[in-house]
């Protein structure tokens, strides 16, 4: 059973409209709160999003930069995308993978092809990958976990992949557990949009991806399965 749909479009637009009324001292107070690493309330976030004063925008950017460096340090972490397969049962209007697109060749990497691609990426210096899959019955938890194990076991000289992230369709809890056991780094889902009407227009009714709530709670199920890094 799904939990409550916590995305309230009307409330969000109301907060954004209210945010336009914020004064400079309010914005600076919110910035100060952010720098103390305290969670912002929705209305506070809305006020930051509606800032148009260039000086205040620069202050927001400076605060964000300071927080980033305090938390992550002065570094940027890269990962390379590796597409495992482009089969898909959905017909999302914006996507080249959509099932009605007959202009592309459908392809799923074999074990040998996957090993070859991983070795190439290792040779280029990569240590982190994100594996990408379409939404298809062939790409279930067992399949994804096996591709992860293949990647982790592949070496090239002294090089290896140290972290495998996954970008795939939402799974159930049991399938997520299989990814956890295989050593997943981050599980990533694109909701595409949280605006209900836009979501319906982009994802035709009847498709698996047309189920807004199933996707919305995809990361919730991942964390229930023990995956502690999601996004």
C-alpha cells in the first residue's frame, strides 16, 4: 500500500507566491540559518527561490559554496555513466528509450561486452560508475545485482571500480535488498517532475511509469531495504 502523496501542488504554488513578499533582512536571516546547518521550512526555501535582487543572490551563492566546502571539502567527485540496456516498456514522450521509438537499436550488454566497457573506463582513470537501465522485466533486481558483481570483479592492471551507483526504475523492497547485498553505492531515480498535471502529460496512462506514487516512494523503499545513499 502507498503512503500519503505528500506533494501538494496548490500549497507549493501558494508558498512560492508568498515568498515574493520577503524582505532583505528576512532573506539574510534565512541564509544565516542555512549556514548553521539547520533545516529550512518550506516557506523559507520558497523565499530564497523567489529572490531577484542580484546582491542577495550572490550572498546565497556564497553561503552555498561555504556550506559545500564545510561538508564535502574543496573537491568534486565524478562518476562515469555506463548504459547497460535500453529496452523499455514505457512510452514517456520526452525519452529516446520509449517503446514506440523504432529508430533505435535495442541493446543489452553481454557479460563480455560489459567487462570490455568497464576495462576501458578503468583505463581512463575512473573509479566510480553509474549503471543505467531502461524499465523492462529483463532488468530486475537479480539482473542489476549481477551486473554490479561483474563490474566490481573486473580489473585492468592495478585499476578497479570502487563504487557502483545505479540509475534504474523503482524496485520493490526485496529487489532493493539484492542491490544492497551486491554492494551498491547510490540508488538514483529521476522523478522527472513532481507537478502532477505535467507528470500525467509526459507519462501516458497505463505505463508502469505513469504510477506517480510508485515512483515517488521508490527511494523510501530503497532505504527500507537498507540502502543508505539515495538521490
